[in-house]
């Protein structure tokens, strides 16, 4: 919204979709932008009534009493607005529930500015098959940085991708030191302000594991040629190393405004989106190798990425359950990735019905069935773990 406000001559917002937890804010945004459709995932009568009332109130305050957007509610509401044919659809939903809106946007021919990495990861070949050339523009800061850096050379000249990680709040701690960390500590990210799930994923480095799978799918680079390096300052957002020894990187102070703006206007750059690095001030950028023993999430992600098929969906779904369990006091911090690994292992067994293959033809029902299976198994493992500790 900041980007749209700063460039009113460039953008007209047709629809907004949200979960429904803050309908007053959603209503004010809808009135300000004059959107045609407002969608919320919650479809209970109380939420819809509050949203309708909030829209009317915000319209009165703005002197736009005739404003009457279409209101949609329910699990498919976001999918409906994502498929309304806008030039660009920005999918910033957290979790695998973003898969259907992603597919709807692609089917409608819209450019998909993708911040919902999970839909690409769990959908894999399904999403790639639905997308036309250059139809998906990455909005994650790391993948936006890679996309920008790739413009410096031909694809056949690329040696490897280097994905940077802040290291989260627990950088430098051993696995033993991580066992007793608290949810509050896990949410105290040193450089980024994110929601509960993404911030926790940053602390476990599950987020970085998901980003490695996403980089593999977006840029068709083998897993062997994707490396994660820890960069605490979060100024270098990722890098591309070329075969001549050159490394091209994208750097800016930590902000999502730049990748969001590029997602909306790609391949053009908008003016004055964010403040650049201040080269008049002394600064130090540090880079460290990733400690895979303390943070095994990235290696596990590469494993499931190589398996392909339904395995990335299982990894993601099990992690979402385990993150909730950690914040509910049902799992220790290290138990998040340990439990995800157990679910992945069970999926690989005969009872897991895992579908393998990077080019296997999946449909939405198969992906969502694997997602549901993983959530059930993860929930059972969390319950068993809780009983053992009690």
C-alpha cells in the first residue's frame, strides 16, 4: 500500500483479501483505494456483519457514502479475487492455503507477484506447469535479489546461487543451547519484523530451507548449485556467482518496499521506493557458513526438494503444526525440526504414500491430501511427545 500511495498514477487496486482478523483496518484500506472487491477468509456471520458495518463507517468518514464494494467471505474468497483478471496479483498469504489463489491468478493470465513461497513449494510442478514464461515475479527479498542479479548475465553463465540468511536471533548457538529457548526469544528477530510463523521459521531456518526449494523451482538451478550463507546485517539480500568468478549481489537496507515495488512493476524500477545504503557512513558486512548441526532445517529441505512430488508439501505442513505446538508450549524449540523430520521419514515409508519426482504430474487434491496427512501425523507426534515429557 505504501508503494501504491507513492505512485497513484501507476496503480489502481481492484481487490483486497485478508484473513478477517482486523476488518476495521481492511475497511479503511478498501475505502482509501476504492477497491471493487473485499474478501475475507472467515465466513461467520459476525465477521461479515462487522466488515459490512466497518465499510459503511469508513465510507461515511471519507465522504464516500455511495461506495459499495462487493464483499466475499469464506475459504474460496481469496481465490475468487485472485482470479479476477487484474494485471498483477500480489499473493502475500502465509502458508499452503495460498496455493489455490496462486493457481487462480496464473489461470487468469495475471502476473503473479509471489510472496507466498509455500504455494510454489507445495505445488511444485503443478504451479510451474500453470505459469507462462516470466509470469511469476518473486517478492521474497532473497529471490528478488537473485532475479535482479541474474540480469547481469546469461543463464548458462551462472555457476551457483548464494542465498543469504540473517541467522535469526540464535545465530552462533549450539544445538544444546537451543533446546531451552522460549517462544518470546524466537520472535525477537534482530533485523526483520514478520508474523509469528515466518519469524519462528527464521529462527529455526526452516524459512531458509523453503527459500532454497523456491530458488530451485524459480530459477531451474540444481540443489547442488544453491548455497546458504549467514549474513547478520541483512543488507546483501542474495547473490549470483558466475562461471568467470564474478559475484553479483543486490544490496539495500532491510526493507520489503523494494522487492514489493519490483513485483508490481517488473521489470521496470519505480523511483524513490526506499532509502539506499548510505555510503558516507562506515559499515561492515559479515558472512558466515551455516551451522547445519545446530540448524538442520536447510539440509532437510534439500532432501525433500530432491524427492519432489508431495514431500515439500509434507515438510511445510508439518512445520506449520510444529510451530503452533512450540508456541503453545507443547514442543521444545529443537523439537520443531526434529518432528518435521519424523513426519518426512514416515511419508517416505509404505504407509506414508509419498509421491516422488520433480516432473511428476500432481493435482491440487493430491497436494492438499498430503498436506492434511502431514498435519495429522505431526499433531499425533506432538501429542505423543507431550505425554512423554509429562
